[in-house]
C-alpha cells in the first residue's frame, strides 16, 4: 500500500482500518455486557434494582470482559496449539473408527 497510495490517502486508509477494528470490539463488548446483565444478572441475581445499579454493573462487566479478552491474547499461542492438537486427535479417532 505504501507504494501505491500517497501519504494522505494512506493515513486515511489506516484510520479507517483502526475505526473498523474499534467498532467491532465495541460492539462485542456492548453485546456481551448487555447479554450478561439483562438475561442473567437482572433475571436471576438482582431482580428489582434501579437502572443506575444495572448501568454500573454493566460498566463493571464491560471492563471485566475487556480484561479477559486482553488476557486471552497473551495465551493465544497456547490455545491455538491446544486446538490443533485436539483437532488432529479427533481426525485420527474418526479415521480409526471408520477404517
């Protein structure tokens, strides 16, 4: 891209990629917190609280989800290797059954 775009357009492209990435992350955090608060916390744990309480808990859950996501990125290589190992063993298991 550096060879084909002038510097102004290159900056605009980079900003649009960053904005799309941030929008996706924001959507997932908002969806996750809304799901946990409205469908789990409000229904089963604290049924009759004020809206301020639910908004405060939503902020706390959003931060918690973001920290969990950031923590999982530190161990992504380990998770990836585990999933490759599990998938390779599943294939071998099914091949043994059907042969």
